[in-house]
C-alpha cells in the first residue's frame, strides 16, 4: 500500500514537471455570412456553398489554433467538410433554430454552453434566431485553461437596436463576473459596434470585465477612437490595420496566467476567392497570444 502511494505521488510529480509553463497560440474570429442566400446574400460574390468550402479549406491551410465563427448557419457542413481542426462544436442548426456560433480548435475544452441573449430587436431580424454567445474552458495544457467566449451582438443602429446591444453587453459582463472569476478570459466575435459609436455600452463592458483590446494596444498605441467622430471603416478586403470593423477580440490574464497579445491583424488577404473576391462580407481578425504561468499558480 505504501509503495503504491509513493508511486502515485511520483507519477503526479512527473506529470506536473512535464506540463508546460509557457506557450503561445493564435485565434481567428470570422463572421462567415452563412445566412441562407435567399434571406441575405451578404453582397458577397459567388455561390455560398462553394464559398463555405473555401473558408473551411483556408482554416485548415492557415492553422489558427482557435477559430470562432459567427453566422455559421445553413452552410455549416461545407465549412466542416474542408476544415481539419480536431476539436469542433456541433452545430445548433440553421435559421431559425441555431445561433450561428461555432468554434474549431487545436485544443480540447470543457464546460461548453450556449447562452441566448435576454433582449433582441426585431428591427434587423435579430430575434429570428437564438443569437447570443458561447462559453468554453479551453485546455491549453495540463491544468492550464482559458475561458473563451464567442459572441454575436444585436445588429442595427436605431434606438431599439442600441438598447438591445447594451443589454447584450451587460448580460455578458454579468455572466463573466459569475463564471470567470479570477480566470484568464478571451472574448471574440461580431460586436456590431465601433468605438466611434456613442453610448452603446461596450466601453462599460470593458471596464466591468477588465478586458483589453489588442487592436487598440498594438495598432493604435493604446488610444481608442473617440466617440462621435467619423469612423475609419475598413474596405473589404483591407490592406491596413488602422481602419475599424465591428469584429473584435478582447482579453485579460489572471493572477495565475500571464496572457499577452503579441500581434493583431486583419486576415482578409488569406480568405479570398481565386479572382480576389471576398468569401464573406466580414473581415477575419487574427490575434497571437503568449501565456506564462506565474509563481502564484
């Protein structure tokens, strides 16, 4: 009995010593314009099934470690057909049954959940599907995890849309406060928000959650665009990073995991058709991170 106990302790110590204490990974967030073509063509040239297969093939080719997809509705199977990430969420369905939120990754996860927004606006069709956000605890290594959120906020620009979007951000801040206490967190997705837009709740969301924006930190030298000014809206595809889209990535570390964004970029040049046309009306956003366990871990 004593010998078995000693061997068990030795095995546990060996496992801990083999576990990594530092590492790096990349994430991509991409609204893939997967609404049915008859409902919304998304002003994207080409057949949506073909474009979806090309998106999946590009995901496999470029090998981002975590990919968050939005509007992954009716052409979902075509993306998964050509992608090769080993870990994938099961679709929640096409319109009107699914949320359009899916993730593929090179790492496993636990505690996956889909959460529907409490509020939505009929104005832009947001109530036609159970839009919201997903949560997962991504396992980077033995005992090393990061809480990952993928979201699609309410769209539109009238007062009902703005109120719904404020509610979305507050609901998510409350969820993070309850479920990700003292945890490293990454939030990515289609925010349907630009910093130049006034009074929509996202700045308050960042303050409440302690999240940082790597686009602001790394591209804009730490200074976010001011509210109320004219936005520098990106062309699609774009060759510059200083323009702004509604697709964003936010993050924070914790007392046990030092998490840093090392690079941020629009990835549109790698997600194009052969003739240079886009595959979606949104621009994919990629961010590279490093992580390191602290002495308090």
